[in-house]
C-alpha cells in the first residue's frame, strides 16, 4: 500500500477539528471588514478608501507580527498559546463593536489582529507534532478548511448582518464565536505540544534558502494580486450591480461555497499531485477569473459565474503554499509558516492600499487588471521556485 493511500485512509486526530474551527473564526474576523466596508463607511462618516485602511493597517500588523511573535512565543505550550490568542481576539473584537469613532476602531482593530498573527501560523506549525509525516499535507489543508468555511458562512453572514442590523452586530458575532472557540481549543489540545524553538541558526537557514524565500514570495504576490480587488468587493458590487444587504451576502455565499469546494478537492489531491503543482493550478484558476472579470458587469449571474474560478483557487492556494513550505523543510516549519503568514498579510496590505489609491483616483473598474498582472508574476515565480532543488536542512 502506498504512503498516499495510507494517508488518505488514516483518520486525522480530533484536535484538528478544533484548530480548523479556530481558523474559521480567525478567517471570519479578518474578512468581517471587507464584508461590512460599505456600512462602516456610512456609519462612521468616512470615505471608502479611508475605511479600507482598516484592512491595510490590520494586514501590516499581522504581516510584521507573524514572524516576530513566532520567536517570542517559541517556548509556549501551544494549548495555552492558541486558546489565549482566541480569547484576546474575542475581547478586542467585542471592543471594536463598541467603538465610538473611526480612530478608536482603527486602534482596536490593529490590537485585535495580534491573534491572527499568532493563531494561524502556530496552529499549522503544531500539525507536525500532532500527525504522522505522511499525513502532514492532508492535515494542514484540513485545518485551513476553516478559512474556506469562513468564506462560505462567516463572510456572507457578516455582510448580511452588516446590511441589516449594522456592522457592530457583525463584529459582536465574531467576538462571541472567538470566545467559544477558545474553550474548544483548550479542551481538545493536548498539553506539551511545543514545536522546536526558533534559534538564530534556524532563522538563518530559513532566510538563506532561496527555495523557501521564493516560495514565500509567491504568497506575497498572490495576496497582493487578490486583495487589490477583493478588499473592495462590497463597494465594487454595489457600484456595478447595485448589490447590498441580502443580495451581497448571497454573492459572498456563492463565492465561499466554491472556495470550500476548492479546498476540499485540494486536501484530497495535494499529496498525489504535489504541492508545487497544486499552487500553480490554484493561481492559474484565479488568473482566469481576473482575465474574464469585465464580463461580470453584464449581470448578477454573469458575475457569479466569473467568480467561480477565483473562489476555487482563493483559499486552496494558501493551503497548498503552507503544505509546500512544511514539506520543503519540516524542521523549519515554525519559521516558514510564520513568514508565509507574514507574506499573506503583507500582500493584503499592499493590495488594499493600492486598491484604495486607485478608487480615490476613480479607477475602481480597473482593479482587476492590476490583480491579473501581479498574479501572473506569482505564477512565474512559483514555476521558478519549483525548478530549484532544496538541499536538506536541519534546524539547530
């Protein structure tokens, strides 16, 4: 029996469900701003580009914080670390829901997203200590299903609540879910899970590896290309098709359903086709969407159909990237997953910032062309990274 067949038939440990749900809450919280951006803008009396700075500022903190926190929390027991990060997320997100003004909301939002900078990379880095080596690819893609489920349920629900009850209720829902998820992680996660501490030699080996750094660069460009437009889905769809409230949430639900499908398909096939090929396929799927993007302005159904290839590749691309990095060097997983998370959020910040500048200049309908060019660059870099041979490394 092959290792791939064994991996597919061996059940994953139940603790991964708690981590997957944790990622669902994290993902829902990260995407609650894009889903309610229009309502935040109207409620607090700020422009769409200024409201978009909530995405940029949070992404910068998450991008800078992921590798920094990876070193600071290296000696922490992961049960306590992951549960406490969700408690922090819940309390600060509830505080965001009560923010009296935009400046206060901006500060609270930046403080809240300390948790995504910790939870997602550290949950992924812990997988190597929770499953057998032949299950790593499947296990990592499984816990990242949480992000896809967030797009199916969390983001549409946030958009619906924001469009009916207001954005504060959407933030409040995320806060409550984070506290409940913290309790589950605390009960499910075993004591004593501590990935190897990140020594100076480990960081040196990671930063000195061209294969690893090029793979991280793929994530940066991928997020950059997507979030130039993705950050402004709500105002874009309002301007082009008049979608808001319930109709907007249905469009997000459609997007999320195919996002979940893409990640489920990836989790079943990644160990068979290989992570680098999976990355290229998912990036290519999103590029096709952006190439066809103008067709979406013809009507709601045309827009829904054009969104399908983007949704299929959106969340599965990052899952494949995480698996790619862990498989390249399992001993450096804590560092590489943290850097990959940093690159993902850094790309989001760059995309949201550029998109905001373009919208301020009246170029909202041109956002997809910029995204297409950047995604094309990500594909080229991914092919180049795959062509480089990785030398075996051992972190010390």
